C-alpha cells in the first residue's frame, strides 16, 4: 500500500492528470478502509446533480463569451477615461478591469490572457517599470475571486453546504479592501517614480461609458437580482449567459454566431468539463476520508496541541498558503474544505469567514511557486521566465499578505451582514 501511494505521488509530480491521480487515490483509500468503491460513484452523481451546479457552466459560458468578444477593450477604454487622470490611474484601471473579468470568468488565466496583452503595452508606454507592470498584471489576474458571480465562491458554498448568497455578502468587503490596498501601493509607486498625469476629459468619459453601457449594467443587475432576492443563483447564471450572448452577437456584433460561437462553446465545454471531472472525483475521495473518520482524528490531534482560535488561525493560514502553492483552487476547495470545516467550527469560526480566509489564501497561492498558475500563464503570455515574474510579484504579495491578516483576524469584515 505504501509503495502504491508513493507511486501515485510520483506520477502526480511528473505531470499525470490530477483527476487520474485522485481517482486512483480514492480506490486505494476505499480498499485500505474496507469500504465499497461504489461510494465514489454515488458522491460523483450527488455533486453533478446538485441544483446549484448548473450555475457553474452558465457563468463559465458568460466569461468565455466576454473574453471572446470585445468586452475587454470596451471596459479598459472606459476605465482609462474615468480613472486615468489619477496618480497611478492606469494601474487602477488594471486592478478594476482584472477584478471585473475574474469575477465573471472564474479563472485568472482567462483574465491574464484577455487583458495582459492589452494592458501591458499601455503600462509601459505610460512609463511604468516593467517589473511593476509584470507584478501588477500577474497578481491582478486573481482579483475578483470574492466578488459575485465568482465560480470559486459558488463552489465553496456547495461543498461547505452554506448559502451562496451569504458567501457573496461575506466576500464583498474583503475584496474591496484588497483593491484599495493595491491602489494605495500603486499611488506610492507612481509618486515615487514621478510618472506623468493626464487631464480628465468629461466628453471621453461619457463616450466610453456609452460604448460599454451594456457591459456596465450587467454586474449591477446581478447584484440587485441575487442580493435583493429576485432571482436564484441558477436563474442569475442563465440570465447572465443569455444577456452576454445577446449583447456580443446583436448589440456589439463582436461574435459571429456561425463562425465564432461553435468555437467558444467548445472552449467553454472543455474548461468546465476539466473542472467538473476533478470536482466529482475529488469529492468522492474526500467522502471516503470522512467515512474513515480522518476529520475526527485531525480534530483530536489539533485539540491536543492547539489551545486557542488564534493559534488555529495561524496554523491554518500557513497550511493554506502551502496548499495554494501546490494545488489549483477548484481541487483545493473540494479536497481540503470538507476536512477543514469541522475543525474550524470547533474553534468557533463561522463557515463564511472560513470561506473568505480560504479563498484569500488560494488567491495568494495563484502567484506563488512552485505551482502558482498565474506565474505560468503570465510566463506564456509575456514570454518571461517564471522566476522573473515571481520577483516582480513580491511587493504585491506582501500587500496581499497584509490583507490576509486583516480578513483573518477581523471577522467583522466578512460577517458584517450578520449584524444588519
């Protein structure tokens, strides 16, 4: 059994598809625990048939359509006209644009690929240092993971068994705080290197706002619909996908139904299919671990050495930073959350607060070696070594670590809505 387990670890390290390793691990775990492997199929079916699961491919489709259409150029033009006159204005444009795109696409890779080639030349022309530009674009690729309608938030809610609406409420303030902190750092960098400022032009702001008015209405409508209780998360997802398809094909005519749509649908299917197969297999594996009472054993071990909530939070952050550096966010949610949730509850941590801490750590992990996906995607996009990009990300990662401490040790930032 030990040899087989080490063999699985080895083939995972040399690049075997994650779902095959998880599936084999699930079979090994069922054999070791003398549990029928049928439970794997049962849990896979349970997750795939979850009503809220329908929202994931629909929001994925909306993000793919936005990336394939002209939303990126329209939004960047508007944000530049509206905020480009401020100190560090173009950096603020980058932060807002990336947060918007990641919230809808659910994947930082889509954001870096869609916006990186557009924003990097603009940053360099404005005089921003190349390392600042690389670091900003690489780390900003994961901004927006806490904002509606983030796929990561939806998935965490499904796995943790809590309200998706509550998780969206919990993520808003922490997400805004991160954007504000990065904005202040951009102010500092801009003033330190004395970059030129631009004059605000009201006519240009109105013109670009008009050009992307259909795009700007969408997030507002989603927030009102979900938080106002007018639509369910699934209804919001279906409406968003239909809305994006309509404006990109009929209003802006950026997507040709016959020429472009089949390719984009195939891209969406591959993206969601790759996520789904990992999720269903990983959930089956974690349920085997739960049946084997692994969470109880971990809880007993923690209680023997950890005396307070503060100690638990420190250890949990260290652990999750390592997880974020080693696993993609969707796999980490399905594998780690079911094991971590009962431990956190024993130490008095609300599930929504845990969700914010969890996603914040994984957001940092996107830009952390050895498996930080943002580093590798940015390396492909900008044709730069991963080591160069990581060094460029370090100042931004320090800002994000300060943010992580704030959202971890000030629960009110995540749970403010409970006191309303």
